[in-house]
C-alpha cells in the first residue's frame, strides 16, 4: 500500500470560481493569476483548465511562462514583476510576454535592450503599498523614455491594493492614482478588490486566491462568496491508540491528556505542507466528523483527538485536512496564517488526483 495522502484538485470547481470572477468583472478582462505553481494547484493543470474561458495568465516565473507558451497557450501572459536582468528580455520577446516595469532602473534597462520586437508594458505605480512601483513624480520621465525607445507596444497602468480585504479599503489608493497622468488602460483589482470594490474593475482584473476557492476576507467565507474549494487535502488514520490521563502526545509533549483519550495518527505532516505551527484544536475531519489536532505537527504525522466522535473510527478512515467539508480558510485561521500559504506549501511528495465533472 502506498502512503495514503493525496490532494484532490477539482477542475470543475476551478472553472466555477472563474465564472464567479467573470460575473464580478463585468466588461473587464481577466488575468488569471497562476504564480507559485498556481498557488500550489499545478501551473499547467490550471492553465489548461482555464485556457478556453480566461483572457490571460499572470505569473512571476519566466520558466513557467515559457512552459505555458510551449504548451500552446495563446493568451497574453503578464509577468507581474517584469524581468530581473536585461538578459531575460529576448525571451520576453520570443515568447510574447507582457512585462511589468516597476522602477526607473528597470525602465532604463528595458529601453536600452536589444529587443527584436515591441512588448506590451504594464507600468506599475506605487499608490501606497510601498513595495514595487513608480512614484507619481517618476512617471512622466519614464513614459517619455518608453516613447523614445519605441519598444513599448502599449502602456497599461497597474497598481496593487494593500488593504482591499481590510478596513482601510481602496479609496485612499484610488485617490493616490489621481496624481498620476491619465492612462489609456488600467489594471487594479486583485480578488479582494474585484469582490468588494466595484470601482476597481477598470480594464483588466487580476484574481488569484478566489479562483482557488479561498476567501480574501477574514470575516467572509468562500461559501458566502459563492466559491468552491479546488484543493482537498486528504489522508488516512494509520494508527489509533488509547492514552491515559497525564500522558503526552508528540514532540515536546505539548499535549497532555486530561481524560482517557483516543488518539488517531494521520499520515500528514509539515513535509506535506501542513503548517507546523498549527496549535492543539486545529480542525480536522475524520470520516466527515470534526475533531481537532493534538500535540505538535511533525514531519510526517499529525495526531488528532478522536474521543468525542459520535461514530467510532479506526485505521484506514479518511481524514480531510482542508478542502471539501473543511474550508482551508478556517484551518489557516486556526494556524495563524492564510489559505494562500496552505495552498502554496503543498509539497511535491503529495500525489495529486484531478477531478473533473465537465466534458
Ligand atoms: C498575486 C497577485 C494578485 C492576485 O492576488 P489575490 O489576492 O490572490 O487575488 C494580483 N496582482 C498582483 C500584482 C499579484 O502579485
């Protein structure tokens, strides 16, 4: 028997979530964000599933973009951080990639590159996030430089929201945008902007987490947003034991039984992508019944408290770590993180099973 852990990726849920994005996007076009191996869901798997319904793909990794082109993806591909060294630019031209330019230095490198053809450019503007992006006073010179170089096939303004999912919202950043020259085309919204702030749709939206069925909002569930889980991480109980009052479980003895306790051992650990810092009580489903983890998450195992389960369970019982029946957002919150991190951390040793309900 093989180790029972697997990640089920529901491709119809992915298409459903894209349709939700489409409904919110109105007339705006959609960059499906597929960086970080499509948030752990598999770059090519996601791209092929969305290829006939999305308008473009956005990512960070040049190797990934080349893979998309070599697999026959024809839509625009947006490189969210642009290029890191000018030597990459010939590949950008060869594979027809849209580059972000986020700094003056990057603009200078672009304009002096020996490019065989023009490239579409996304000019990233800093409106308050203060990571990447040009400040308002830098933009006129960069625009002039791009014009003189004749290397930009088009220029789209782009910015990124710092708190579209939180109390500060987006208005302060939209106000900051007004300090920049007017743009022909603009791209502003991530999932949170798209779902909550209609005024951010502009010409192209950039949903990521919502496509994968995660909620960008701490106080609103994915279900309430009409989203379906795409990744379901499941394993099995590989042992069950009874321990006595005062007995401990796992490394560091961080759980001590206050009553006779039935403990289930699950074949899933931090080497599979389960967060090591998940505390006692982090929810888990065993045969569809909710219980909580006990003791420290180790490399290959977690332990769960089966004592109160209404239906008794044994070795071989299915355990859902997150996904169908147990939102990743809820597990993430218990572990002090976000579903983005859980998804991205899914490790290469976990076999993936694709589920499809469409033809
Ligand atoms: C990752 C990313 C997104 C997608 O954000 P979500 O919160 O996952 O929707 C959008 N825009 C940029 C620039 C990004 O880096």
